[in-house]
């Protein structure tokens, strides 16, 4: 799949298309992986194994009500593939 199409699908209105892209395409952008991680907890174990999963720039999660996200923000490199 061309990189341009990956970028387009990452912004698609169809949530299922974004989830499939995040979980099954190696070029899925880090912001999409984090978005799916935040909104779809069932996919968290798999997303954490992906090399593109962001480990920095997580300070926007400060104050989030989900304790898993707060833990990830504070310990991003303790969870690895």
C-alpha cells in the first residue's frame, strides 16, 4: 500500500478502517497507534508490541481518567515488544 494511502486511511472517518490499519500495517503512524490504544483497550496488548508505538510525547495524557494511560505516560519504556 502506498504511503500516501496509509496517511489517508489514518484520517478516515471509518473507525474500523483506522483500527485495521493500526493493527495490521507496519507504516501506520504513531499518532494512530496511540489513538487506538486510548480508545480501544482490547487492542492494547498488540499495539504495545509494534515498533512504531510512541514512547515519547505522552504528556498530553496527564490527568486522563484511565490509570493504564497514566502508567504508560510515566513508564513508557517499561513496556516493550
